[in-house]
C-alpha cells in the first residue's frame, strides 16, 4: 500500500512537525509513505517539494499573497487575527502530481497559506481515491478560522464572524462555509482524523463534517530523540545556574494570540510574590519572538530564540524543572508531548486536548482556564514536588500513548479499513 501525505511544509511549525513525524512513524512500521509539500525544508529523501524552481517559488508566493492581501486590506478585524483565518481561495492543482497519481491513499494534513485552495482540495476528492484528512485545527469545518474561540458559528453556516471588520450574514466566513459544503457534497471517500478526542468531539458537532467518519489518533513522537538528557550538562552548555529552579516556556511563535503569554506574565508575578521564598528561579524561553519584552517577567530570563534541531530541543526540555504553556486554544501540542517525553512535567490550562496529555498532579498540573493564580499554584506545586516521580510518570504517559509504533499502527489499521 502506498500512502502520500500532503502538508504545506515538512518543518517550521506544529502541523509540519507532526506530519513529518508521522511520515517517520509510518516508515518505521514498513509502510511505503511519501510526503508531498509546497516547501521542502528537511533533507529527507521521502519528502518531495513543489516550490523548487524560481518560477514555482514565485507562483507559491503569488498564491500566498492572493489569499492574504485581500483579507488584510478588506476583512481583518486587527493584526491579532492576521493568520487566524484562511480563505483558501488560491493554490495549486496537484491532482496530476506523480505522488498523487501513484498513491493508494491520499493523506491530507495542513494545506493553507496558499498551497491548496478549496477548489484544489475538491479536485483531490474527485479522484475517488480514499482520503484520510488529519485535522490539526478547526479550519476544515469552519468558514475560515483555525480556532473559533467562543464563536459557535461552525455549528450552523458561519457568518457574522468575530475575526472580521465587516461581519454580516453573508460575510467571507459564510461564503467559505458554502464553498466547503459544496466540496463535501458528494464526497464518500473522506475520513477525518483528529489529533485529540477534544477536537473529534467538536468536529462531530460541526455542520460541515458531522456526517462523516471521524476518528481520533494522536500525533507520534520519536522517544529516542526526545528522551531525558543529563540536566547538569545541558545547563552548563547554556550557562544556566545548576542550582536554580528552571521554568521553561516555548512555542513556534510566542506572540501568537492563542499562546496566552499575558497569563504567564501574571502567573510568574504571583509565583514570585506568594511562593518563591528562598528559591532561586530562572526562566528559559525558546521560539520566535518579535514583540514580547522579556523584561516583563519577574525572574532572570535566558532567551534561546527559535530552535530547529530536535536534539537541541530535547536538551532544552531536559534542563528544565517544569515546562509551562498558558495556551488558550490548542489541539494536542507538540511542545507538551516533547517535554513529557524528556521527563519534564508540564503546567498548562485545562483546555482543548491538553487534559488528554496531562494527568493532574500526576505528571503535571492542569490549571483552571485563564486562571493565572491557579497556574502560579501549579508551578509552585511542581517545583516543590517529587521531581523523580513526576519525571517518570511524564515519560511513561508518552511511552504508553504516543510512540511511533503505537500511533503508526493506528494509522495503518485506518488505511486498511478505508481501502477495502
């Protein structure tokens, strides 16, 4: 059986990382899998990029601008939602690409940013081949937003979208919903997969795909790369005090509105005021940071910027006593899985798919949603808790649920069921 995974890129964010890891997991389970991307960023021979020449890269850039610029000029409410809504009105038709023509199963992932338009996706559905579509956010069943926040428009036909400066009954979110409804109208060959039980539950309530088969299969992780490293050595490499308690925070883009960094600032201030005592506490931050002023944090900060090496990431997770993520909307965050695989307990808000990963007060702490005081309490509890036990249980959660073998086999079983 041949499987072609399709994603906008193979590195550079949560969905690319998850998709590329699934490719590795499938190959490790002897599946003939390839990954077709717009932008190839790794050197893996099983990944094929489309934007490889001057003209193809120019075409990709033009498609990105065709989608993004009209939204920015005429529709976005403010800059905070600039990349929170995708119209998918521009892209490239890949139905005749060799990896699509030769495959037995088309496995779609995240295809936005001018890669595949709704019309291009419809062309893939029209091939009649079995399609597995892994959802890394809510976009597939909304009128355009990637996460809906408090809006429940996706339960109906969207419209009056809170992300837009011009919301109305027939705004671009409603038009997007209609285009997707037409795309799904005669589709009998599509099976949706969500990375969390939470997203599966939301998808099953949606007006667009509630009548389709929807399965929940988590992302995989390489437990050999992401494994506990020597803490003192990892700290010495980065000139971090071996005696300090280290709180780690990181994301692909820490300024993303969904990442909730304002709650982290508040929680750390409460931690300092109410729980620090004689402890020396320091903060380590990684990820792209264009706007956040780290001087707002009440402890000494080590800023590591964007980390692309998985081995270095594993080192960074291992040097910390706790990983914290104040994310407000998330599916099944790679960062939480990576931290736990390295034996680092996690403190996070009780939202989205996060409670499926963190067992409260067993391998981390689930703080009440948007409650900085409870997040501070959780940080204090983990920093002063039984470090070895927390680390062991965090690692075990990953070993029991997210290994290449376990996740790869779940997908292989799904492929077999849809190809019969």
